[in-house]
C-alpha cells in the first residue's frame, strides 16, 4: 500500500520561507492541502503527471510553487512570503486524475501531515 510522508514543516517568522517535501508516486498527480484548527481542509496546490500542469489556491498564488522531481519521486512545495494565516497542517496527497485536481475527493492516498506555523 502506498504511503506518503511529508517533511519540512516547522516554525517560521512572517515573511519567511519553507520548503515541504513528499515522496511521490510516478504516473499520479500530486497535491498539497492544508487545514487550520476549526477550518475545513483547503486546497493549496497540485501538479499533474509528469508535471506540466499546476493549479494553485487563490490565497497562495504567486507565493507558493509546487514542483516534482520524477527521478527522485519527490514533490515539493516552496512557500515564500509566509503569512500567519498560512499556519496549519499541510498534507501531501496522490490522485489518479493525472491532469491534477483542486478537489480533495479526487485524492485517494494521503500523508499524515506536517505542521507549519508562521509567527507574526
């Protein structure tokens, strides 16, 4: 059974950067979602297989970049200009919709999540 594992979370000051990593599966689109306490899970970004097409949530567009290294089977989320409202648990997920998707229901394998905290 496929298991995803995120890494790279932590505490950062507002305006700072973090890069999240996740072991990816080949021939699947990959996505990042996040969830803050009391909030629903929110779409952050997705990347198609093999990586031509990307989608971003409106609140992160222009600040976050999703990419994948198909040799290392790793997907990355580069997060710049972080804001306190970016705080939450970030989840990596795999989707059989190879073009990528913004919908959580299109993802069938999820990681355990990594905490990102942005201090003001």
